[in-house]
């Protein structure tokens, strides 16, 4: 069970441990690149993975596009069911949003996908998203990662990629 697909059936931390680490990573995880930037910004970005010599790319450790797609599907379903923040998405084209999220995560984790959506500042401008809204969304993502039993290491790395986006998304 050492291939990347096994990640979605390994792991098994408690929900509480998951949420605790998610909070810590959302706040402190900043060692990775920020994705979702403009083309100009992206040109100057470092390659995100592998993070250590000899280590497989995070993309592959997560299970590649099928696993990322499954996590994004569950994540968006969790957001849709989350009364704290689902109002934000009332007029959003959900299939397009999912496509952008899969490409964004794929690109950020070292996969072949290319993110073609707007940069994070532009996409969230005017939505008046608070820190509480942001934390709720991260919680919904952690829940999705939990559903697929993504191990602690990969979960922390992924959250570490997304956490630094907060400064461009939270505007209220
Ligand atoms: C790290 C956290 C987040 C990431 C990675 C993220 C990523 C994205 C991406 C890739 C898009 C698509 C951009 C495009 O259409 O060009 C998007 C759109 C959107 N995001 Fe986020 N987002 C995050 C946090 C949030 C939060 C906290 C909220 C609100 C609670 C939110 C609400 C929205 C909405 C409503 C749209 C659609 C805007 C529209 O339809 O025009 N996002 N986000």
C-alpha cells in the first residue's frame, strides 16, 4: 500500500486532531507558495514540490487528479450544506468553481493542471468575507480531507498552501 492512491484509505486521525492541526496550519502554514495569482505573479513563483529530496510530489502523494477531484467534490458539498457560508455561493456556477479548484490544487501541488481562474484578490473582491467565514471554509475542507482519510503530513502541506491566501480573501 505504498502507492499514492493508498493515501485515501490510510491515515485515520480523529476529527478533533484533524481540526486542531487545520487551525494551526491555517494560521502558521506559510512555507509553500501562494497559488491563484495572476499570470505575472505566477511566473516568479517557486516550484512548490517536492519539498524534500527524494520525496514524491504532494500531487502524487494525494493520489493525483482522481483523489483531488474526489476531495473537491466532497469539499464543495460540505460548503453547500454549511449554513454559515453557503449564501456566498448562491449565484456561483458550481461545476466551474470545482474545475477551478481542482486545477488550482493540482497546479499548487506539482501536478500538470493549469489554473486559469481569476487571482484570489479579484475573485473574492466585494464579497466581504470575514476571518470566521474563511475558517468555516477551511473546516469544510478539513472535513472533506477527513472523509478521505488523507494523512496528517499531506493534509498539513495542502493546508499550508492555501492558508497564505487568507490575506487576499478576507476583506471584512
Ligand atoms: C483558501 C481558501 C479559498 C480558496 C483556495 C478559494 C478558491 C476559489 C477559486 C479558485 C475560485 C474561482 C475563481 C474564478 O472563478 O475565477 C473562487 C471563487 C469564489 N470563492 Fe473562493 N476560495 C477560498 C476561500 C473562500 C471563502 C472563505 C469564501 C466565502 C466564504 C469564498 C467564496 C467564493 C465565491 C462566492 C466564489 C465565486 C465568485 C463568483 O462566482 O464570482 N472563497 N474561490
